[in-house]
């Protein structure tokens, strides 16, 4: 059996980051982690483009335009949604996750969900760069691997 898998290298790859301004103190850490991953994995910072949107709910539209532009091998969406007293956070998380998947399937460009969804601020902080790593970093790794895999599949 022949196995095809993607490599995680950023050399010569162009990636777009779409980042929410809401909960910016958390999202900035995700963006720093994403940039760090890209550069550590051999990417040129000039091949990384950052687009800002008001909140997580606006990420899918920006992601779709970025994916359709044909300029990027992948799109990474960054945001932080913290559960409050209402079901609003769950609605945003379900809607955006579904949209990212649909955009990937429609465009053929990997759209990676780097949105932290947490029940508490403490959990969100942990997933944005402390105890549990940085979801921005791991999202860029996934984007690079998928972009390479799709190139190999053809």
C-alpha cells in the first residue's frame, strides 16, 4: 500500500491568517503563535498575510474571500470565544466550525479552525499560549500539512 502524507514545512508557502479583534488580548497570543510556527517551520514572514475582522462570527466570510483569491495555500482562522450565561458562544462555535469546513470543501483550500472555545477565561488563556500550548501554532502546522498533502494528491 502506498501512503501519502503531508510535510510540515512553510518554505515557499503563502498562508493567510484571519483574526478576530474581539477578545484581542487572547487572539494576539494566537497570532504570535501562528507567526512563530510559520517562521520556525521555514517560512518567510512576507508570505504570511494577516486580515482582521470584528469577531469570530465574521471569520468565515473573510476566510471564504481569502480562499477564493487563489493567493494562499491555506487560511487559518484565529479567535477566542468564551462561554457566558447564554448559548451565544455555542452558536458562534458551531456556526463558524461548520462554515470553515464548508469553505474548505467548496474551494479546495484548507481553512483551519484556530478558534479557541472555552468555558472560562482561564481555559482560554491556557489554550492561547501557556499550559496547553498555543492553538495558533498548531493551527499553522495543520494548515501547512494539509496544503502539502493536497499538492501531493493533485
